[in-house]
C-alpha cells in the first residue's frame, strides 16, 4: 500500500512538473516572439 | 539506412517488443495491464483534462481571429473537394474500429450500467458513452495534432515531423534536438503499436465473419493465422510499388461499404426505433458532452472504476496513440484550408457521423435486448468479435452483408498498414517524403510482427492494454507541441 501511494505521488508530481514546464515554455520570451504584435502596432500607427 | 540512429533505435525498440510478445505473449500482456492499471489510477484525471483541454482549445481556435489563418501560404487553395476531404478524414481516423465496436460497445456499457440503473436509462447512457468515446474529444485530439503538423510544415516550411514545432519555436538548441529526437521516437513507437492493435482487431473481425459465412465453429488460432498471412501478403506488394492513388481508392471503397452497410441496417432493421434512438442520442450527446469530458467516476465503486479505465481512458489514450499517424494524414490532405474550416470539418462532421453510426448499430442491438430476447448479450460475453455479425444474421441478405463487412474490415487494415509504413518511414528518416522501399518493407514486417503478438494474445482486452502502454507517453508530446503552436500563433498578424 505504501509503495502504491509513493508511486502515485511520484507520477502525479511528474504531471504537475510537466504542466509547470508547459506554462513556463508558453510565457518564456524567445527572440522574435513579438513580431506579430509589433507589426500590428506599426500597422495601427 | 543503418547510419540513422533514430531509425535504428525505433526498429530495435519495436522489434524487441514484437519478439517479447511472440515468445511470451502472456508476460507482455500482464506487464502492460499492470503498468497501465497504475498509470490510469494515478493519471486518469490528467488524460481526461488533456482531452477536454484540446477540445476547448480547438473550438477557441476556430472562433478566434486565428481561425482565418491558412494552413499553407496565403494564396494556397485546398487540394481536394470538401466532400472527398471529409470522406478521407473519417476513413483515416476510425477505420476498422467502427465495424468492430458498432454494436459491441454500446451493449458492453449496457451490461455494466444496468447494474446501477433501470434497463431503459442504461441503454440511453450506454449509447451516450459510446458516442462520447468516438466523438468530439477523439476528433479534437486528432485535429489539434494534425493542425500543429500542418501549420509548421505548410505555413512555416518545416519537415512533417513531430519534432519540427519544437525546433521551429525554440530554435536548434541542445535540448530541442534531444527532446525532439525523443518525440519522434515515441511517435514512431505509439504509431507502430497502435497499428499492430488495428491489425489484430481487423483479423479478429475478419475471422469471425469467415466463421459466420462458412459455418465454422470456434476455429481458434489457425484461421486467424491464415487470415494474417493473407493480410501480410496483401500489404507487402503495395509497399514495393507506389500505389498512393490505388490506396486512396481502396480506403474510399471500404468507407463506401461501411456507409452502405449503415444505411442497409437502418432500412432493413427497426427503422422507427433506430431513428428515435439516433435523435435521442444527438440531444443527449450535445447536452452532456462537455461536463462528461471532466468525469472521472472517482466516487463510484471498484467495478465502475475498472470499467472507466478499460473503456473511457483506454479509448482516450488510444486516440492519442493514433494522433501522430492520423495527424500527418489529415495535415497532408488539408493544405490550403483555414484553421476555422479545418477545425470545424475535422471535429464536427466525423462526430456527427459517429453518433449516427453507433445510433444505428447500437439501437439495433438494444432492440434485440429490450424488445426481443437478450441472446445477443450471450454472444457479447462468449465471442465479442461476432456481435456485429450476429446483428447482420438477423437481417435480410445476411451472407452478402457479412461478406461486405469482412471485405471492408480487410481493406481498412491493408490501407492502414500501407499508410502507417509510409508515415513511420518518413518519421524515421527525418521527414523524407520518398522513403526507400527497403525502409517501408522493414516497417511493414515490424507492424506485421506486432499485429501477430496481439493476435497471439487472443484477447481484445490485452490488445487494448498493450496499445495504452505505448500511447501514454505521447499525451505529453501532444501537449508540448500544442504549446509550440500557441506560441507560434502569437507571431501571426490576424
């Protein structure tokens, strides 16, 4: 039972970490990330 | 070919699984069942959440301004007419599963649900659950995976690989290269095992049809072996010569037979009962589909939990396993369409067809159970592969319809193996659109061996758990490449 709980915790922690990484990757700034927004702003001006 | 580490690793990995399965089928089945059991208990919520997230994301993309973006250059036009595009979509995504599960699945749910509700409510719920498994969520998984592939290959010019979005968005870095490599490997692995399962399901279906046609009783593995040999012989030739147009014709023929069969059953069966069942199923489905996508049956007993794992979760991961294969295919035929058109076509139309299909075959099954005698439930318990044929035997021209079903199942499997060998070879050779005949043949043999493993297991439940084992890691990859798409879309001017 204890081993089962331990494995369950590990598997779920892995999922939480993975979701965290996805969110971080989404918001992480990359070179050229704002090209679209910048171009839109230029077009509006 | 042997200088390509990805190809070598993929061939070794899938080859080892095949050898293990052939030597010790029971051992592999036990191993995969225990691992998937643990994973499903711990991560069932994540599987459901991921499928629902992809559905909501797909709908949002379709209605958002991003929906106007073309999958291709801005002046690209669609290659296929909308009707043939929709037909090809459906044939690729469901294939032999439709023929196999048409009546068997709603009745299997009915058997469980009726222990908790009255038979009439149970039939309604069973039909809803079946439509849920084959509906919006399944197609959203396919649609978003295909969308990622189409966007990065046709709009941004990257190779048609699962790893391309990572390299496109985060650049050629050490981590993108290694994670990308792993993504391609897991995609190959998931496709290979998924197609192996499809071969086994097709062989079980054809075997049952042949037994029904020739009055054979419980032919055992020898007939399955003969059918498997004929199947291998049938797909080896198309792998050696380019028959892409011929394959499309065969897939469309199989789909036409399946469509004709559905109309035949509707017209020769209890039509009013079937049409009423479909109408009810449509209403029930659209009223409950979104909340049900978040349902995990946490507060029910062990029996319901097991049922949920072996059906809903298995189906969901099954769609994830097929997603890279179907995604590549959907992407290839969708060039020139807008994201809105693509999402609506890929998610909505096949879902409506699925509701109709299971409405027809499920309602005919329920008519047998609730209005006539319940002998079909015995068939379900003793030989699930025979359920569709049991229904057909009770309708006119049964010899013809059973032969047509056998032919359609056979064609679905042959076309799936040929297309999968091409996609696997393409993935394993860095996106080469013309992989060598030798590479395709090797994949054809590996797929055949994996199919043989699952046939030897002689159990559809074993097939389901082996597929689930291969598919589970791929859920993470689909989510990862989806984030890449969302990041890339931020740079689009809409």
